[in-house]
């Protein structure tokens, strides 16, 4: 299963969710392949040893046609990662937006073979890289932080996906995930209610709590489970995987 994690708004927990979902899968003996498609390379930075030579990043897949499996690095306790590089920012200007480049990641993953879950951490703007993820993905998870600006962003995402779907000739199954949810704040419940009215069953029942451990883990190059296994954040991400698996978002 290929899952793209995408939002056009930054700061919503996109990278954190990609990492912690992969870590939750690894705890169930299902190590995933993480792909960092964000030129900011935050996911690669959390790995700790993946940043560096551009030839060892996914930019080399686009620029030099290196096979994806040649670019994988092991991530202990998580699975494998194909790292990003700041040079990815050039992909739009170098390659344009023709069908060949938009389908490149899809073809590369198909050539690399299946058998693993693939989680794609997208960049927070709609361009060639994000469209590569959309074209390659089976499903999409949209993290939305619990504030009104993110609520507006979620509605924009829905409009964007509806505009893309005639091109990919299918409806991309998706779930919206509330992050940074503070149960002490009335606003969080108001945002949740509005999202439920808008998206119905496509809004995850699970919410990711505002949690110190979730915020701290990337600073020490860890996922939430290896950093604070008993934290509320770890419990939330474990429940999220349960929910997505039950909904066949991930195969059981």
C-alpha cells in the first residue's frame, strides 16, 4: 500500500505522522519504506545519518535515473528511508510538468517491486514532487492541526484533490487527521465538529494530542515509540494505525 501524507499548509505534523506511522508498522513486524519528497528534508534530518551527498538522495532518481532501491538507507526500528536533498527544489524548473515526470515515482516504485507499505512525506506545496506522490499513491492521509486556519487549509486540499482526480482518473481515497489536539481547548472541538460536518467518515476518529513527547522526539532523532513508548502521543499513533488498518487503509 502506498500512502501519501500531504497538506499544503506547513506545521501540521506531516513529517511527524509519516515517521510515527512507519514506526507503528515496524512494531508489528511490517517495516515500511519512507520516501522524503520534501526539499526541506526534515524527515531525513530526523534519521540522523541520511543527509549528505545529493547523489545518494531521491534527487538522483529524478536527475540520473538511479533505481529507488539503490537509494534506500536502513532506519533501525522504522524500516528504510529514501532521503531528500535541498536540490529537490529544482525539480519543477528542470523537468516541467509533463506526464512522464508526473508518473516517474509511480513507475519507479512499480519497477522496485511491491510487498511493503510505502509512506511518502510530501512537500507542503502543490508542484511536481507532490503530484508525483499523488499519482503514485493508493491513498492519502491529510494531517490538519486543530485551529481554524488549518480548517480552511483542509477545505483547500479537498478542492485541490477534486481538481486532480479527472487527470488521474480515479478518486483518491483519503482520511483527514486532527493533530495538535488539546482537550482543554474548546476551539479544538469546534474544528473537529466542522471537519466532521464537511468530511464525514473521512475524518479519523483518532486525534493526535498536543504532547510534549511528540514534539521532543525529532530533536533526539527518534520516533515517538523509541523516545516515549508510554506517552499519550505513542498511544495516539498506535490507535491511528489500528483505525486505518480496520478501515483497510493499510492492509491488515
